[in-house]
């Protein structure tokens, strides 16, 4: 998912960004809250995390601005702040923020709050284009909202590019995908770029997936194909 991270303090912003990217979210850091609305409204975000903004009135102003603008009205908003005075928390929630988390906090709790907010986005229909939220193949489950991959019930540690590559292959099951097309879709590389990056990532992805890794087939001289159920059954015979 696409996350806008509004935080003035570089150290804590980097910590939150690392946590979010560990779950394969695409993070856009914004270090100036006065410019946050313009950047958020001109992009496409599923979640806004606001942190380390010392003046609560500035956060309230941004939240109200986001809620009053139709394209950003339904974006989930999570505020993380050291100041947790009841009156300030109430002001933030009443202004339209979805959740508040006081510092210091546990990173896993932060990520759980993020997952909860994104699930609500799906259930409410705010993220309209996510018609499918889970991709399955044999013992492999890919949760698009949480950006979590499980193989045989075990959660895997994939990088952002490995996750995006897997999703690109799985959403096109059965299709033979050309190397250049995959590079453009996942890495945004132009046609002129020659690289072994794709092959190395596929090799690592297969190893991490374990048994389901066999579903990623190399089409020599062309690219790759993720086997659909029919092709997988025929290949096993």
C-alpha cells in the first residue's frame, strides 16, 4: 500500500519508514507539515501517518484539510506522538483522525494498527480497485492489503521488490511474461536497460517460497510464467 509519512524529525521518521517498508509498503516521507496537504492530494495514498509534529493544532489543521477535500476524504489517518494529553487526543480524533498511538510504543503494535486501518479501507470500499485482497496458489497465500506472504502457514520475509515481483507474476497466472515487460512493470526500467537483476530476484524468491517456488517457471529466451492450477497439475504428472 502507499503510505504518506509526515514527520519533521529525521531519526524517528526513518524508524517508522523502516517499519513500514519491512511490510513492503511504499512510503513517501514528508518532512514539512505545511507542504503535506499538497503532496498528499496530488498523489494516491491509502494511509497517512503523522508523527513528531510538536504543535497539535498543525496536525488538527492537516487532518481537517484532508477530510474536507473529496479525493483525500477517505484516506486512513494514524497519528503517532509523544504528547498524549487527553484533550489533545480528543481534538485529533474529533478532527477526523482514525487512530492515535502514544510514544514510546512497540513496533509490532504500530504495524498491527496499520494493518487494521488498511483492512477497514478495504471493507468500507474506500480502496475500490482492490477487488481481490488475497492471492492463493497451493500452500502460498499473498495478502495484498497487509503485504504479507505466507508459505505453508509461515510468514516470509520478502523485500518490497520481491513482493511486487511475486504479485505481478501471480496476478498473471498462466501467461508467459517477457523479461523486459516485467522489468518495466516492477522496476520501472526502460527497454534499453540490460540487467541480470530480474533473474537474481527470481532465484532468491524461489528459495524463499520453498515448495511453491516451483510454480515460477523460466521460459528460456523469453521470460517467466507463474503456473496456474491447470498447468501446475499437468507439470506434476
